[in-house]
C-alpha cells in the first residue's frame, strides 16, 4: 500500500510497516496510561498525607522504669520533655529518651495494704523524714502485675477515677493524726489525640498511672510525716474482679514509675531551595540514626514560617514515610527568589533497637544514689498504612449513612489502630462478639459477648473505639458490652 507524501514522493505503508507503527503507538499509549496512573496515585497519596496527618499514627520505642531514691522532700516534679540517656550495654550504643507526661516523684513507698471492714487501706511511708510541701504525687497500679491481672487493673483504675473523693489519713512522727479529703486524677501523655488512642491499644500497661491529689493542704505542714493511709472502697475491687488480693506477692500499687519514649526534638540540617527542588530531606546533623516523626516548625531564611500550621495554605507538608518535606510553592518564581534556605525543628526517634540490658541516666538528678530499674520495654509500632487510612477516612465521612446494625464496619476502627503488628488483639475482640445491636434513637451500639472472662478487655477496647469515632467523625457513638 502506498500513499503520496507530496506530489512527487511516495511512502511505503506495507502491512509490516503499518503493524510496526501500530505497536509503537500502543506502546506509547500504555506508557502514557501508566504514567498518568502513577501520577494520579502519587497525587492521591500526597493528598491523603497532606490532609490526614492525624491518621499517620506512629508510636516510638517506650519503656517503663522505676526510680529508687531517698528523696529529701515529699515530692518533686519532673518536667514534660525531660531527657534521659539510655545506654545499651551489649551494643555500646546510647539512645535518647524523654518524658511525654508530667511525672511527680515522691519519697513515699507502699509499705502495707490491708482490709478494714468495707475498704482497702493503702499505706505509704517515706524513706526519710519529710514534711508535706506538695498537694499531689503519682501512684501507679503496679505494671509488674500486668501479666497476672491485665485489663482488670485498668477497670480498677476506671472505677477509682469515678470516685469523687477519697479519705486520706496522715500520721505524723509526733503520733498526731489528721484526716483530709482527696481524689484521683488521670495521667495524660503529650502525644497527639490519635497517638494517645492507639497507644492505649498497643501498650495498655502504660495507662495504669494515677495522681493522688489533696483537696487542701494539711494543717501540720511543719511536722514530718510517719505514714499516709488512703481508704478505697472495697466495692471498686469487686467490680474489677480483684476482690481477693491474698494471692498477690507483689504490691498492687507502686510509686515513682516513669514512662519514657524514644523521642526528642532538635533542628535539621539547612537546605537551599531552587526551581528543581520539590522535596527537602529531613536529616539530623548530630545523629545519623535519627529519623523524623513529625515536623514541629518550618524556618525560612531564619524566620518562622507560620503558614505551615494551616494545611490548606501551607506550601510545605511532611511525608512521614519518605521522611521529606514536600514543597508546593504557590508562585515558583517569587518563592525561590525570596526563600533561599530552609530547615525545620522536628521530633525524632532512632532507627536502631536496643535490648533490656541498659544503663539509665538523667540530668534531672545529679546524684549517684538514684537507681533506675527497667519494668518493661516496648518496640516501636509502625505507622498506619496508606490503604487503611483511606478506608477509615471514607468510613468517617459516610458515618451518618453507615448501617451499623447489619455490619461490623465500626470494627474497622479497631483493626486500623491495631495494624499488622497487633492484629491478634483485633481478632480476639471480634471473636468474642456473639451479637451486635444498634439503637438508632440514642446512637448506641451494644456488643453481646460469649465469655464473661473477657468482659474487662472488651469494655476497655470498646471505650477506645467509641473515643476514636468521637474524635474523628461527625457523630459520636456510645458502645456498651454485655455477656449473653
């Protein structure tokens, strides 16, 4: 087959040439389609990361330790973000940990726990004679007992927090006695809302802390104390399945428990911006093992870029998985002209793992007398994956139209929080469910479960599911658990 190109020229379009050109066009079409799909997927990923940063939930390595120290005062504060040096003896490597809550150490140690008619008496005594100069201190349900009692301890904590007041008896060294009212308060971590929710799922034993708060300061502030006795209703223990504590060798309560996270803040190396850059790697100049968890501040030409906190107008957004700051200038020419240098203040963790044979130090106490004992070590929990985020976001958007009565879609929230690493928790929860009922009038979901022995686990996780929906969806939902 021939065709005229000009009046005097001919092009040979034989079948072989025709097929060759057709194949080339098909290859080009496939490449274009592939590139379009790739760019669309990339853009969708960027949109998900940009507008759903709160769903990218990563939990760093974390440990519980107990401080052993004869304090000269009733209690003392360890401020939020206080740093600790954790030295792995086997690997000869140092890690940086920090507090993510306000810790109140005390000179008190649990000395006795006894039953008095309808209440438990928790007795605490100082290691050294001290006066009461603070109105609160931390008191933990002993995390050492987690393997024995697990979710019963969390139920007991819940019951104690619901008690509006507790009776506290103060015995002084001169044998005088004073009674004051007190209450329990919860201990909160300085993590994001969704990080706190996921943290409760994967490391529940880190949620056993309480604060004992005096409603007024004692009158005899100038007299050393001999002991403090806290009266707790026996009913709280019965409701928690902990009425018989005679089988417990370890103490049910403990003081001076410190939760630490492999997290610290510092600045990244500075980078120059030009018209070829669309992402800025975030690198710690002092710690090559550090990886960024989140970006706290963006600095352009040594000035704080305040628009970063508004994800709609910000020209930058942090991609946690790729550990870069993506750059989307609204006007490339003017942006590059006026912005020549960028660096960030980031929250970091460290890639390496460490064992339980560690040495712990802190600048909080410059003394050789203090000793820190490790209670538990938890590995980091990977960030939630992109596909899961997409599914959960879609469920939250369609929550008001979701027919919860006929599906287990609400459980996707728990599956999302557990992730692959804690999938067994999700499977356990789902396997315990015998029937689900939904009351549209009061927007309440009821799980009927098979085994009474799982009631505390199911109630704890149900509260978390309810809280997760309350924080992230347009509507709140109440979740109850009953044994069939």
